[in-house]
C-alpha cells in the first residue's frame, strides 16, 4: 500500500503528514497505547507507526477509521480538524451540518424542528441551556 495516502481537504487545504502524525501520537498516548500495540491491531511494524507519528509517512486512508475506533476518538479528532466553539463548547461536524441544513428550511419548518428538540429535552430532563 505504498503511497496510498488520502488527501483530506478542508476549505481547499490539505492536512500535512506532520499534523496528522501529531494528532495520532496524541490520541494514542491519551488512550494509553504504545506504538507496538497500535502496530499490532493494524498489522503493521511499530517503526511504521513511529514514521506516521513523525510525519515521515502518510497514514493510509484504510487505517484511519480503524485507528479512530481503536483509540476511541472521532475521525475529526484524529485528523486534527478543529471546529468552531460556541458558548465555550466545540461543535462537531455532524452537528454543524445539521444546523446548516435547518437554516435552509422555511421558518415554519424550523419552528417544528425546534419544537421537537424541546420535546426531547423535556422527555429526558435535559436542562434548557443545552
């Protein structure tokens, strides 16, 4: 799988190998995994994991989802993507996409959706500030 890296674009930019490697190292350390343990579940050599983390090799796309799952992080986190903070909380890409879609709805449909959200919050006793 030589040179099987995937270029991930965000606003026409590309994630650098070094940035992806740093995000991998951080996620691996936060999960309490050694490079050897990561290498084992990927079926790779620990030297390869070291090369990924140092940005000397691009992580193959087929590994990214497995890494995110095993390290218990979102793919967004693993890719080092940052999202806007609203009220001090980072918003996930999936939530931002839904908000963008809702903004295109009619005002009447938007009220219906907000009513549904309020009903769910009441059902599960979620405070109104969320």
